[in-house]
C-alpha cells in the first residue's frame, strides 16, 4: 500500500467519525451545525464529493445569514 492511499484511508476514517458524531448531535444535544462542516472539511481534503457538499452548506449558511440580517 502506498503512502497516498494510506493517507486517504486515515483521513476517511477521521472525517467519517467526526461527521457521524455531528449527525448524532442532530438528535442529541450538541453543536451539530459546527461539527458536521468540520467533518466535511476533513473529508474535503481528499474527496471531491465532500468538497461539493461543504460548498453547498457554506452557501446555505451565507443565505441564512443574509436573510437574518435583512430582518433586523
């Protein structure tokens, strides 16, 4: 196994662990809205699909912030 593949596996394990914890926090108390993007950020260093999902989340959070700012 080469070093690049090993790095990808380690990042996948860490990223999916953090992402899973964030998803569990949706049901249980915890800052899921912070943990899920952190998990996706870790995964985005190696996987394109995670980077695309992270960008979608960033855009939705920016839109929500803009809507909130307009209502003040």
